[in-house]
C-alpha cells in the first residue's frame, strides 16, 4: 500500500485542518478541505490561509490534480474554486451533494438560478469510486450522517474523514443539521473502522480537550477502535444514537453556518451579484 506524503495546514479561526496529499513517486498531489478567510462582521473574504497552501505547492513544484471536499462545511467557507483556478485542478465532492443542494436551496430560497445538480463541481464521486493521484490509488467511501454528502477519501494508507470522526478523545460529529442522522453516522464510523488497523486517519477539525492543550490531526483505525469515546470499544448503535441526540440538542449553531453553507453548496462560489453589482448573502430567520 502506498504511503502518501501529507502536509497539514491549520486554520485557527475555524479549527480546520486542510491537507496537501502528495504522491511520493511524482509531483502529483491533491488539496483537501481548504479554507477561505471570512470576516463576518465586515463581510469581507480573503485568500490569506489558502495562499499558504498555494505557496507550499509552488515552492515544492507540485502538480495539483484535484481539489477535494469531504462535505459541505458549515463552519468555514471553502477556497476550493480559487485554488482550483490557480492550479488548473479539478474540483470533486461526493455525488450526494445534490441532496444537500436540495435541502439548503430551499432553506435559503435560492431560486431557479441555483442549479441543484452538482454541476458546480467537476466530479461527483459515487460510493466506492476509484481514481488516482499520480501513482496513488484513491477510493471514495460514502460516510454520511453528519451531512448526506459526507465522504472519506482513502488514499494509500491514509483516510481523510472530514467531520465524521474527530480525535479519539473528542469523538464524533454532530448530526442535527438538516439531512443529518446519528444512526447513519454510527454506521459510517463503523465503515471507517473496518479499514486496516494501520490506516492513518486525518481529521478535519480539532478543538483540543481539557486534558490535551495542543490540537492534533492524525490518529489511526486501531487507536479509534480502542479509544474513541463515542464509537470505540463496545459502543453500540442505539447507545450512540441516544448520546449523540442528547448532546446535539445542547449545541449552538456554528457561527459561520449561514454564510458557509450558502457558499459551499455552490462549490465555494458566491451567489450571483444583484442588480446593483454587489453580492449578498441571505439570513433566514427562525429556520435553522
């Protein structure tokens, strides 16, 4: 099994890890779960964080074949279209993005100009789709539950799980967004845990814990099976559903969910400009 070279980039404002995943046998690479900086109070975006990724790619003379999303993120805006344009790469996501577009197209009353067919992306991956990054084998596994469109990218001996699993001492993702389902999430987690024990797992977020002051991004299937506080050990499906439902009922919405979902369901692109030439984001009241 090939072992990709993985370089993490951490965004402090959203506690997000983005990754450059490189084929050790060539210059080919992919970028996973990038971040577009957004000052909500000022309504301004910037590519400061994404530029660090682009600088790394250029400094190491890498060829970006894919800019990949594990799901439609609710806690940060995606820089995927900017990076794809700058590197001439293709943009990919799981094919159930269409379900997310249907759900949130209605939430944000996006109108007929918003195509709900995933056409904003270059590739919509079906479950068990296989492709390559240089000499690296990639397998796409559908791992819904947090959102309907969540996928895990298994690249060589590494699995990029998005928000499905966190570090073992933090557990699992919330399931209370529209289209989420704790029972489905448990089943998705078990699918990840059925990978070989030595598989490296790279998480999308980490918030540290009361007993761990530094953020972390890498664990393994073996460690998750043994130590994950939500799905490891002898955790059963019904107990997980009860725990996850009770826990989610106490959580507040992510501070950027309203702008993030509107943008990310469009593959990281902004809504069309209004007649005055400006771009506006909607705030649906008493909906989420």
